[in-house]
């Protein structure tokens, strides 16, 4: 969906910046075409696992997490507890940093192309 793809650059940036500090992203795809989904994710540089079962809105994980709209962001802590549902985009990085107990000063942005 267009709103989902509009959100991707920020998620990619957060993943690149905080993955080595413990941030994990799991995408849940409600797409009907796996090939198109994979191409779209590759285009934006999304490097996290994507759960796709071809069931669209009946997707197993979407039902488990009660996904009722897209895009939808759930922040889940290390114990598996959902701590935020659809946090405002402006506070997403602050919340991630807080959950990871990471100072911005201690986080070095690494360009994957340079690694």
C-alpha cells in the first residue's frame, strides 16, 4: 500500500541505525503477490524478515496481532510484550532508543555499502 511504502524509508533508517543494538523488525505482508512484495522491499532496502503466507487479511500473524489497518506499527519489547501500538512517527526513534536503553551519542550510523 502507498502509506506502507511511504513509511519504509524511516523504518529502513531505524533498522540500519539500531539493528546492531538489538532492534528487530518483522514485516507482516498482506500482499497477494509475493514477487511484487519482494521487489518493493528490495527497492527500498528493507533487510528484515517479512512474514508472507498469501492469505492477505487472513494472514496468520495479522490475525494473531489483530491487525485491522495498514500500515500498523507495534513496538514489542524483549519479553514479547506489546508496549506501543502505532506510535507517532515523530516519536518512533525516541521510543526505540528508550526501549534499547541506547544513547543517540553511542549509536554510529553505518552505511551497509561501506561495511
